[in-house]
C-alpha cells in the first residue's frame, strides 16, 4: 500500500505541474516537490508495526508539505488519512492511540485555523463566477471546515471500527480454540471412562473364572491318585468354568464390536442382555465356586421384584468379585451369599470365615476388585460396606436403592 501511494504521489505531482494547476497557485521546484511527496508517504510502509510513529511522522511532514505549498495536496491528505486510520486499527495501547489521534487532529485544525486567519487578514481574493447567496470568503471557510471535519472523523471512525472487528475475530478464534480443547478433554475423558469400564468387566469376568479353575485344578491334582471320582468332578468343573468364561468374553467382545442399528433404549437393552448376567445367574455362580475345600451357600430373602439390568449386573459382578477374593486370598472353609429384597432397596451380602484382608500369610491383591465394586455401587447411588467381621472372616455388603423400571421407550428409570 505504501508503494502504491508513493507511485500515486509521483504521478500526481508530475501531472499537476505539467498542467500548471497547482494547489496553492505556486510551488517550489519539481525536484523538491517529488522529494517531499515521497517523504510524506514512505512511513506508511511500517504503519502496522509502528502505527504511532507513522502517525506523528506523517502528521509533521504533512504540515511541512503544506507550508512549502507543493503542487499536489491530494496524496499527502491520503497519507494522513491512512496514518490516522492505522493508529486506530493497529495501536496496541488503546489509550495512547486514542489521544495521539485526537492530538494530531487538534493540531491539524489549528493549522487550518492559521490558514483561515491568514485568508481573512489579507485582501479577499477574487472568486470569478461566484453567484451563490453566501459571501465567497465565508463559503470557502465553511467548505474547508466541513471537509476537514468529515475527513478526520472518517479516519478516526474507520480505524476504530477495524480494531473492534479484529478484536471480535480474535475473540471468536479464541473461543473456538477453547471449545475445541474442551471437546478434546471431554472426548479424552469419555475414552478413559470407557477403558475403565471395559477393564472392570474383563477383570470381573476373567479373574473369577480363572481363580475357580485354579482352585479346582489344584484340588484335582491333590486327589487324582486317591479319589479319581472327586478329581473327575473337579476337572468337570474346570471345563465348565472355562466354557462359561469363554462365553462371557465372547458376549462382552460382541457388545463392544457391534454397532446397534439405532440409538433407542430397546436396541441397547437387547444387545447388552446377551452378554450381561443377572440375578437369576447367581445360583449357578455359587455352584461353580463351590468345591471340596469351600462350601458356599446361597439364599434369597424377601419377595423378589424386578430390578433394572444395570443393578442386576452390578450385583452379579460384586458377588463374583467377592467370591473370587475368597477363593484366592481368604483360605476360607465356608462362605455365605445372601440376597435381600427390602422395601426401599435390594441388598446383597457375602461373608466368609477366612483370615480377613490383613490376616497372617494372606496374599496381597491389586485392589482393583474393591475399586470396581465401589464404582458399580456409586453408579446406581448405592452404598458399599467392606471389612472384617467380629466373629472372624470378612464381609462385603452392597445396597442399591429400589427403582421402578419404566417401559422401554418411555425414559430413564426413576427412583
């Protein structure tokens, strides 16, 4: 832009001098005019990086150009307009930019006032062809004032408008970036939560069945020479448990890989049902855990009522994890699983007569099982109690608020 204004200044000065139509009636040499015209426009090359310096330099040179009365006054006026505009559009310190522009405008009007005073003090020039109702001198003064007011106000206004527009654009870009980062954080959190859920499911499925197979295989190894029938029974249990584990893993992986045809609650419930054991599967779970060295009993108290699939799955997994811990760590001889249907909640309790979590010689687990229990209970707003019993052994009790399942498609469950 600075180069274009410089070319315009040179062209205009050459043309004006060639026509003899000089802005002030007389002018210095053509070389001096070209030098001043280039000087007043060159600072525009750095108007964005140094807007304040450009404004002050162009303002000073503008007065010099007018004092020397070069032949063209149009291009220097364009340079001054761009300098004022650039200070408003690019000045970083808004207070300095505002007062610098106001100061330059005041100086320019003072310079204009000197010109008007000089016009009034000298004999009135001739105005050939004047035919309007106003005095020619008064009309010239009013024209200059009106033109300069519009000129400087436009430079100030458009510079301020450009800065406001750039600020809004920057704010929009900043908010868009913040929104993008927020979406990335939400996505990352959802991925982490899903990974934890999958890890919990795999832990619950694999750890229990592998523990049962290990115990039964160990029992079969110890009695294979003395009691082949008992060893055969233990091996049958290992085989059945392995098949059950493979079936549950296939079902879980099938749910993870499948894409349901729709997002309706019916499709989600139907697809998850095939891989989600429930309360009806608790007797089989207890039966698989029972062995020659561990007697496990199961009992139901209260009148059964329907519970949501999520609660049923959580109860099953809690019982599964508790029995796994008993088999792996407790060295217990008996365990008791009780499912209670209360008026306000459904409760499951697992107790054993083992050594407890900190008994002598008890192996230390990873702690993921208890964490998974707490997460499952917390999802449904329930309560979990774990700890040693006064009479010995360990107790796990989980309570879930009773919910009233709603028909499919009518909304979420309500407490």
